[in-house]
């Protein structure tokens, strides 16, 4: 069984395994840089290590790319007053590949 971990970054928690790639909140590093994540839990098939509140930085990954997600349209409308407003937003993200869980 593959190693699993729960990491915390950008105010969110993610379940990750070795070799997995995922999109997270933007981190100010360049593509190709290595990064360590705060680890809350690890599991290797037999042993479960739970941090109280954290185990430290035990998950390492590499930044693959920086980018923007698809546009989300926000529409405001009030009837009978001729009020209409359309706003678009593209959230920044960082794509990371996990290469080791200690």
C-alpha cells in the first residue's frame, strides 16, 4: 500500500500520496523549485502517525507550474431598478507534484 499523508497549505487540508499532482493555492516560488509542506497525518499501511497539532514538514514536492483557473462569473441583479452587474474572477493556483512522504 502506498504512503498517504494529510498536508495543510493555503488554509486548506489535502490528502496526498507519493507521485500525485494537485492544484493548491498560489505559492510565490518558481516552477522547478522544491517545497516542504506542514504534515498533519501520515499512514503507511500499518502505522498511523497523528500530529498534535502537526508532525512538522515531512512531505516534499516540486512545483510544476503557476497559473490561473477558469473564469468564474459573478452576476448581481436587482429587479425593477435596472441594476445589473457582471464580474469575472480567475483564481491563481500552483500545481505541485508530491515526490516523497517521510
